[in-house]
C-alpha cells in the first residue's frame, strides 16, 4: 500500500479507532484513508466508503480489491445527504469526512439534509469527524 500524505496520516492518527469498529468514510475517493482505517480496525472491523461520484466510487473499488474481497470494506455511490442504511445494515460507530462540502460549511443546504441522515446511520453516541481542526473537529449532530 502506498504511503499516505502527511495530512491524511495526521487525520488517521487523530481518529479514535478501535478494533472491530464500523466506520463510514464520506467522500472517500480514492480510498487511501479508508484502506488504512480498515487496516487499523482489523479483520473484525468494517469500512463503508461512500462517494457521490461514480468515477470516485469506481476508483475506490479498483484500489481496495483485497479489502473488499475480504469483506472488510464496501463502496457505495451516494451523496451523504441521500445516504441511508440498507435494510438490515448495522449502524456505524464513527464517520469521517475530509473535504466534503456538505459537512464543512461550503454547501449548507446539503449539510442540513446530511445531518439527520448521519444521525440515523450511527449508533447512539456515534461521532462524526471532519477536517478543519487540528487536524480534526467533531461535527455536532444535534
């Protein structure tokens, strides 16, 4: 696996990851961070990468073949403001978004739609982190 950029390494190190977690990465193309998260949370963990771009989702699938084949990652082409759990899908412990306009304030209307979607997709007490802090900040869901 190629090394992460210093910025993504700092973000990865700041995430409160634990073995076996279910993690949602929003806007994850090309999947470099998600693959490292999958590595950190181990074989019992799971990462779902969502990206609004079909090209981005396909790129993640191309680069994460091993993780997807092992059942440790999956990819879905969907915008965060339209995301919902599939029937029977377990909620996520944590979500991470780097440079996602719907969550970092650049697209407030999309953000207003995304917050209830994320609240519904996370376990009670689940947390959402976005870039823009040192290096992350927690996004309040209330």
